[in-house]
């Protein structure tokens, strides 16, 4: 080997050592930098004309394992979903209060029962009655406020969905830019390690927002798909498009997130045809969509069912009682019926007129079964007027039943027959028409409709109801706009719904109380219906399909509900007395000290009520079940977050143990490189001396 070759080899050794030292120095400087992968310099034997000629030094490259990085991406998605779910369910829990809290919803429901029991004493005072009505109002207000608070949380969720979409789009643009930089640097033979680190950090953040599948392409670019296979980034960039909405939490449905092709600056163009509409997308975005479209709406829907149960229970008791003296006129609420509608009542009820002292003036027991199955509402009104013989006048105008006593100081009383009580949809005639309700709502009759499949639905041409079916993850499976065009009856509506796309996922049926229920097929257990819009109006009564059918608890009418204002202002108008049966005209049919109605409140509150699709249960049990389910969900979310965090941290530790910087290893490598540098320098020094000796000899 010539002296020139020796000198060249030594110089290349110096350069290799310097490059290695720079790499080690850079590693040590970034020992605490998150996402940094240590770098190393590739060295190969230099060969010239078939002869070894020193060392060839390459560009610094990352030490990384794509499988370990993929594990981090996957775990980050799980953690993102668990984190946001636990956060919002914890907020719901804080709204509910701690178990046994004085002002929690269960305590308010229990307070109604306790105050009802207090009224059963022999000397019921105005104060005990006032406490009862106040507790009822407090419970209704609490349910309404809780629904409002959860609706506000849903608005917050939608705002976070928008923020997440914006951040996802920003990260996709950044990753696309870094892809270009990696390709350019690799193509020019320069190191792309630093840019690749930045890209990995961006992908890791993106994977926390939505679950990803990441693929390394031969040209150095990264391709990204959602977990369900929707492309986000390949040779073309895509952006998520979320139409602007008012972000109101009481929206039954929100705009779907669509995907659009975009230029390098992230300016969206044509739609790709793909969309993101369920929690299946994973990550924080998936958790938010699950909360927005499933968990929170399901909770508010059940709160509506709870209110309906409480209202029906209380009104059942209040309509069996009366005040002493009785009111001169009883005015019901909007029933949604017209005079020509089928009456639909069986059993009997007594309509009585008494003086202010409780002395019976007139009484008529109407046997609705005897009127026949084709009897109409007008037939019942005529029977009442005939039976009372002018002592009172019953009228039915605009869907509202009213009965007014004739004669100064007289009042009206309605009582169920003790052996064969009147019945339509499981409630008596007084409760059905709301003649003496304790709780009222302008948006709901607070009783089942009692319609039969053969009854006319009364919806006009051009009126419609939009219904959406969502699966257990909140994804919209299908939707249908019911137009009532199949036929004029409620049975025709059921037929139309079963023939709709929704009918392919389950079966609609009308129960014996006139409620329409949906039973999903086994492959879509947990599916839930929502009604975003409903323009139907039965014969101008203001009662829509969603209210009449009680297809969802969202139509409970709680937003306008409350204790009847006159009773809330004067607890003396709370009926606690009951009509005495078998008393002749002129006899005492009502007593001032009669508080048997209080026992009816107590018994009704302790008894079971039919909540349709939610089963037969007591209000207290349903409350406990509802809040217990939410508490379990919140606890499970916290546990899932702890597990997901541990798995994510383990994946990060595994990745970093392979790719991260170890100070001891780097210092050892530095010593090796320093020795290598010294050896190369010694070779150069020796070669120089040999040159000098050779020149001196010449």
C-alpha cells in the first residue's frame, strides 16, 4: 500500500469518527426530547478499483421499529376515547350528586313519598299538603334541570367535535408536508431523521384523536387510513368536513363528518364519498361521537321516561280525589281527540254534583261498556249530561273536556267505580282527559293515547315525521320520513314503518295502550330511535305522532311541565277527599276531614307503573336503576381509562427502550469513537513521518 493510500484511509477514518461523534452528541442533547429516536451513522468499507480505500460514511439514520411505533398509535387511540368518555361521564356524575345526597334526584323522588305519607295523618294540615306539592315541583324541576344540564354537556361535546376535526385536519396537512420533506431529503442523499421524528410525533398526536392504520411506502412517505379502512393520506391529502351547525345539545341529529380531497395547503375540494358517523372511528373523536349520539341522548331519553312515570303516578291519585268544597268546574287538558273518535273506555265512573258542604245534589254512574264498542266521545258526553239531568253540563270542545256545575255554590266530582273502574289505556276517564291533574304539561297529555290500530290517525297530507335508527355505537343505520301516505289509520302507520328501511332492522307494533314500540333484531341489540323533526298534527289538536305514539322518551313534555299553578299557589286546592258511594241525594257525600286521597298518593307512589318499552316498575326503582346505570358507566369509564393509560405507557416505554437514548451506551460509544479518532490521527502522523524520512533520503 502506498503512502497516499495510507493517508487517504486515515483521513476517512477521522471523518467517520467525527460523524459518529456528531451523532452521539446529537443523541445526548436530545435525551429528554419526547418522540426522539436515536441516530446512528452507517459506515462501510470504501473500495476503489477493487482495492480497499478507507471508510465511506453515510447520512445519520433513525433507530426505530415500525411495529413498536404502530403499537403506540393503537394504544393512543384507545386512551383518547377512554379519556374523553371518563371526563364527560364524571361531569354527569357530578350533576347527579353523591349517593344519598340531600339534593340528589333519588332524594327528591323519595321526598315525594315521604310527604305523601305525612299527609295520611288524621290531622292533615295545609303545611303538610304544601310540603307535598313543593316536593313534587322540586322533583320535576330537578329532572328538567338535569336534562338541561346534560343537553348543555352535549353542546360542549359537539364543540369539542369541531375542535377535534380542526386539529385532525391541521395534523394531516403537517404530516403531508413532512412526507414531502422526507422524500426530498432521501432523494438528495441527505438525512431525513429529524423530519421523520417530527412526522412520528404528529402521527402519535393524530392517533390519539382517531384510530389509525399507518403504512410505510417505498418512497419514504407514510400512508394513513382510519381503523375502518377509510383513506386519510396516501398520494393525495384528504380533509374532514364538518358542516356548520348551531351546536345546540337538544338537536336529535348532527351533521355527518364527510371527507374531501384537499390540496397541499389543506383547501378542501371534491367529496370522496366517505364519511365518519360513529364511534367506530376510535380515539378522542370516536369517544365524543359516542357521547353525543348515544350515551347522553340515551340518558336524557330515560329521564323523560322517568318524568312520565312520576306524572302518571301522581295524576292517577289526584284524579281519584277532590277538594271540599269541590270545584265549580273541572277543565281538562288537550286530549288529541275529537267528538267523533272512538270512545274506547270500558268500566264505569260516577259523575256527581254536590253543594259546598258536601251534600249530594245529583249523581250519575256511566257504564261505558254498555255504550258499546262503537260509541264515540260525543256519545259519552251526551250520556253524562243525560245522567246529571241539568245539574251540570259536560262539553267537549277543541279536544278538551269540561264539566261545570249548575247552581250557586255547587261543585263537580268524578270518581272511579270501585269494582269496575273506567279504563282506556290503563287510566280512568278523569285522568285520561286531565280533569283533576296535579302535574300538567302543555306539550304532552301525560297518558298513553289508547288508540287502536283501526283508529284514524288524523294527520294531514304534507305532514311528516323523520325517524333515525342508530346502533349501539351511535352510528346512524338508516332513516325514514313517515308521510302517513299508506292509509288513514294508526295500523297503516305501523305498516308503513315496517315497510320502511328501518323495518329491516326490527319490528314496529302498537301495544294495547296505543303506544308504538320498536323491537330491534338480535343483530342490532341496543339500537335506538330518535325523531329529529315532526310536523304532524292530529286534526289540529297540536298532538304530534311522536307525542301520541310515545316512541321515545324525548316527547315527555317535561320542559313545560309542573305542578298545576293554582295548586302550587294554594295547597288547599289539592284534592284529598273521596266521594262516598251509596249516598242518596241530599246525603253527605263529601267530608271536610276526609284525607283518604293522601293514602292513594302513598299507594300509587309505592305501586308499579307500566313504562312501555322500559318495563313495569316503580318510580323509585326506575330512578335507582337509571342513576345506578350511569354511575356504573362512569366507574367503568374511569377503569377503562386507567387500563388504556397503562397500556399506552407500556407501548411508549417499549418503543423508547428500543429507539430512545441511553446515556451510558452513548458515552461508551463516544469513548470508542474518540479512540478511533486518535488511532486515525496516529496513522496520519506516522504516514507524515514516513513522507519526511523518504524526502530526507532523497
